[in-house]
């Protein structure tokens, strides 16, 4: 049998380190909470976990923003403008 290369997902309860992993985990928590079938204690735990993931995701985004500003600062004046989506 040929061995298959399989991307392993982080263990349950492990802290995701990549922004994309944080988003996936947050989406899962939101779906569980929106389902409305969790006992209060489980809902509070999920909410607490979601808030921690939000803090870590925000820190990653802040770091990326600073890196972009640093890179732009060496070639042009940084310009910050709101992100516009096609729906805006």
C-alpha cells in the first residue's frame, strides 16, 4: 500500500496558531452556539473560547498590519483607508 500524505488537523482543544485555523475554529463555535442546543455552561465555555480566539486573531492581524506598514514605509508613505467590499 502506498502511504498517503495527510494534513493533520490540530488536536481538539489545541490552540491554533495560523489565522485560517483560528477562523475555522471560530466558525465552528458560532455554529454550535447558534444551534441553541448547548447547556448554559457549555455555551459559556464556547463563548469564552471564542473570545480568546478573537484576541489571538486580532493580534495576528495587528502584527500583519504593522509589517505591511513597515514595508510600505520604506517605499512610500503608508496610507490607511477603509476596506470596501462589492456590496458597499
